[in-house]
């Protein structure tokens, strides 16, 4: 097995015209430098060490994950990232082949003599000032907890004009508007001096605010009593179009979106249009023609379609024609020169295309396809579409050239990036959802003080204590879903990395030496059992997750999981995962064993029952179809009570 890769001790090497610096985690060519995640760089080094030979998945795990047990998605994610980096170059410096059922092979691309001469730069020679500035802003960052907007400065349009083939790069970022209220939907004025955005105490009573970029006092331009969003500036910067709904009733079937135009100099708001069938919409104001592009449905059951509205004549026309069997089109964004409409064509729940439409010829083409597209905006030169993409673990900003050439990543964050808006001189506003979910200790008495356990950005959930007080939990704090454990008076350590797979329902064995949990990948569900150190003990494929399982048998030798037929609960021995026996009749879920007695919940009614030779209800208020397992404490069943003024936990003998 290969030695563990320590990036600080690795020497620089070349792949085609690319110089790889493991110690600084950089991929460097004659113009750019890209910061790579540590794990991704370790995988690249491991593949390069093999000199063209095939590297098995086990070798990758030994060298890059220190032999920890990980899910398939963790490796797939790193390989996908490396391929994506290579594809971002005009002449990819390497390719990575998949050898089915064996592993991966790295193939460097031979550099041309001209490439070689340009590439041969001394390792201690500094990069150009432009590239050095870029390096300081490309690391994965976490913004402050209440940050709602960040201003991200890109390379100026002057540099783009001088070098039309160069890529956009993030030069830096900072929180811009951050208060306890909800802020979002940014829009930058044509001269870059002002920003409009939606803000309110909740998502049903927001107002449109305008403030100067260099001044902190905003002023509201939309009336109270409405929920307003999606501001868009006119060409002269004196008017703002926005969408409004009646406050707190925006999701009722009879209420429809209305489009308003506010004049900043007269403080008036004029209703210029409304949706026919859609309840929510987003808009983009064409600064050239004066038309407002928005989302509506041509019929109540049809797909979402982009429409245009002429405020002067009230003429409405459909612009796009999505197929009737897909969700449709949304997220319209007009290029600053008024020539192109960019929009998202949603093909399914997560898959989508970025499309642009020539408003002069009506020609439509796809410039990118990816999962989890949130928002689009144009760079100020109208040459590139910027897209925010969220994969459930973090977010990325991607640049998609209008020409259809290779798209590339320009920013990544563990936070959720939503609505984007561009401005002149390479300015970009991004709506950042920096919410945090963590663990806290409860109290038997009401208290204002909350004891938070091991806080970190992202989401932390599914806590489970072992018999010796070791806490296990799931967290994406490292950029991927992972199982972490923390012993009393110690720091958390990661023992299982699942990549993009979802993890849930952690539960320790009775002796506290084994940990079981559910792993949900794209097309598979499994019950994973590992040791306290993270060593794989069993990988049990499951047909369904079921409710309230897995749970352990008292001897710690078997698990109770959902099986077939009709999700009948089954006992599975850890040493023989294919041998399964029924433990309860169909219709029972959340099966647990305590002191050799079997407890369960009926699938159609609340309550906990002791089952076996007979049926005895021991608690009437335990919720059925409740995902977590039944938890016992000192012979009592713990019952969540959501009906009281303060949600609490009850103990039922």
C-alpha cells in the first residue's frame, strides 16, 4: 500500500503545460493559478506518483484518507473535481481514465515546445501581480453567521478587453449587508453606485430597499402591506421594477404576482402587469428595449415559461417554448447590451440547462448543463453568464461563456449562494445564506441560555451517545458529509467520509464498540457498521430505510432493518448480512428490543406498543411515521412532545 501523502513534503511536478505545487495546493499555468482542496490535491499526487499505471481505489484510500473507511462518493467527488479542473483549460493538461472494477489512471498531455518554454518558470519566481492577487481570494471561505449579501470583485472589464481569452477570477469578497432580518435579491444600478434588495422580518412581508454602495442608510421604495422581491433597474437608474404580492397570502391559490415600477425621484409605485397563472415570479428589465421579462404559465397546469411585458403598451408575449413534460423555464437575465436572454430550463427536480436566446434572431442554444442551478447573471461586457450552483454540501460560482466554449469554476463556498447580480467594473453581488444547524444540550427546566456543542459552519445533526459518553454525529463542516466522534473532554475527529452521500440515524451498539447508520447514495441505500476507529465492519444493502430503524439487538450481534414484503422488519446478523429473519408482522415499524421485550409503532396510528405474544400500548402520544429510532433511557421510552408551548422530551416507563 502507498505511503500516506503529506502535501507539505511533496515536491512540485509538471503535467503538460501545468505546474502542480502540492505544498501550496496550486495548479499553475502561465496566466492563472487555482487553489485546490487538500483531499483533491492528495488524489492528484497519488495518481501522478503511479507514472501512468492504474491506481486502485484501495490505494487511493490508503494514501489520501489514511486507510479510513469512506463511501464511493468521496472518491468520485475528487476524481470529478480533477476532471473539471482539466476541462477548464483550452488544452487540457491531463486526462483521468476509469478502469472498470479496478481504479483510475492519470495521463498527462504532452506540452508543445512553445508551451514548455513558457511553462519553465523557476519555482521561487513570483507569479504576476494579477495572479498573486487572485490567489488571496480563491480559498473556500465562510462568511459571518448573519451575512446576507457579499460584494465579490472580479477582474475589471478593462483586463477582459485587453485579453478576451482570459477567464474571470474572484479577487476578493466581503460582507456588505448583514442584519438579523432576511436580505436578498440584490440588483446593482447601471452606474454601480447603488444597490437595491429585498428585506423583511420574514419571507412574507419584505420591502424593496435602495442604498448607496458607499453609504449604510437604506430607504424603502415599496409600500407596506405587500411582500416585494426581485428588483431590476432601468437603463437610466431612476426607476426600479419589482414583483409584489399581498403580504402573508402570497402562497394562496387565488393570489397572483404583480409587477410594479417605482420612480425614485417621485416615490410613486405603478402596477404595470400581473401573472396569469403563476403565484411567484422573477423579473429582468431589458435596458435596451424597455421590456420586462418574467416567469408565468400559459395555462394553469403547463410548464413555466418566460414572457415579455411592454410597460408602455401592456402587450404580453411568450418568449420561450418549453416541453409540456418538464417543469419549465425560470430565472430570466437580460445581458447588459440587451442582445441576449439567459435563463434556466429545469428538466427535472435537480437537473437543468443554462440557455441563451438571441433576442434579435430568436435563436436559442444551450451553453451549460448541471445540477442545482440557483441563479444567473451576466458579466458587464455581456460575454459570459455567471451561475450559482448548489449541490447540497456547498455552493459554487461557474462562468459559462456566451460563445459556448468550456465553462469553468471561479468560486466555491461551504455556504449557500443564491441570487446573483452584476455591476460595472467587475462588481458582483451574491445572496449568501449562512445559516447554521448544530447540536445543543437540553435542560429539564426552562432556560434562556443554550449550551451549544462543537459549533461549525454548515449542518450538524443525528447525535448519538455511546455507553462510555462518546458522542457521534453527522456534519458537513469539512465540505463533505462525514461521521464525527468526540470523546469526553476531547476535540471532534472525522472517522467516516461519505462524500456527497446522505448520512442519518446514527446508533451505537449496546457495548458502545460499533456504530451503525444509514447511507443514501444516488441509487442505493445501505446500513453501514463501523468500529469506533472508523474501520468498516459491515455494509448491508437495504431495499428501504423504513421508519425508526436500524436498531440493535441486545447482544450487539445483529441489526433490525426494514425489509420486504411490505417493509416487514427483519433481523440481520452483522457477520452474515444475507441471512435475514422476520422479527415483526407487516405494519409494524420503529422496532426496538429492550430487556428481551420487543417494542414497535403501528404504521397508521400514534403510540408505542409492546408486541410479541400480545399487544400492549405503553404510550399513546408517540408519533407514527417518525424517522428517528425510539430512544430508551433507564428503562423509559423518550417521547418528543411538539404540542406544548415549549417543545420538550417526555419519559414514559
